C-alpha cells in the first residue's frame, strides 16, 4: 500500500475574509539569490478554506495543503495561532 507524503504546513496572516468559508492568507518567505547571495523577501497570497468562519483579518493562522476545494482554494485552516488586536 502506498504512503501519502507529508502535507505542507505553513503560517501566515489573514488579509481578507470577505467570502463565506473563505479567507486569503499572506505567507512571507525568504530565499538566497543564486548569484549575489543576498537574501530576498517574497510574499505569497493563497486562498484558504475556513469551514467554521473563525479567522478574522489580522489573525496569525496555521494552514495545510489539501485537495482542490475550488478553482483557487487548495489550502485549509488548521488553527488560529494568534488573534488580532481589536481597537
């Protein structure tokens, strides 16, 4: 029997929660330029499935890869790590 590969788990900040059961999460990552050696900061924005509508804008969340849920959603919410400060 085949074993499934471990799915990626990432951390990011919620930037939008306008859709029902959908949020947008921004993930920051760095990489080293192959020629110059300088570390560059990059940002990736992904669509995430939030079944319980528990994440709010500004929350730090943990997400994991999953099967395609819609055209743009291939990640799902695991936990809300840190709630955003409400003013």
